[in-house]
C-alpha cells in the first residue's frame, strides 16, 4: 500500500538537512521557508541557519548511518522536521556550501577522503 507523507506544520520552524559522510553525521543546517511558503529548499527561497543536532536527530543518524554505510553510500543528505525523518537523499544531497558559509566545516574534504578510503587510495 502507498503512503503519502503527512504535512508537518513544524516545517515553518525549519527543515533540518543533515549530511552524513560514510554513515557519520558531519554537518547540518536548518532551512527555514520564506514568508508565506512551506518549502524550505534553499533554491526555493528558504533561508539557511546554523544549528546543532538534537538528541532525537543524533539517534536518527546513529540508527541509519551504519545502514547507509553498509550499502556503500558515502554522501547522503537526510531531512528531519520536528524529529521526523522525512527524506533520505542519495542522488543530489545539497547543503555543503551553505553549511560552510554558515561557519560549519568544509565537508568537501571528508567526502573526498571517504571516497579515496573506499577506493583504497589513501
């Protein structure tokens, strides 16, 4: 049976993008929708804010991180709204430039390190 994601009104406070590299949460930002919109995507007018992970978000990462790594997924972006995992993006996880711009780490370095380690070239 198909399930359609229910609307989470808490998106107005932000949709947190968390970047996992080789199964480990390495950076995050809170994407807040523009006034009058519910879409938090940065390319749709959402504003990025520096943020920390909540205990619930840390639990989500700890639970799914090893599964992502086992599947060979090196660079993954997950989205969490109000403690609910809403997306696992493995094809085009955006956010690393915004995380760096907001004072977070430069995640391009550990991404390439993880790729090289996986290929045995480190």
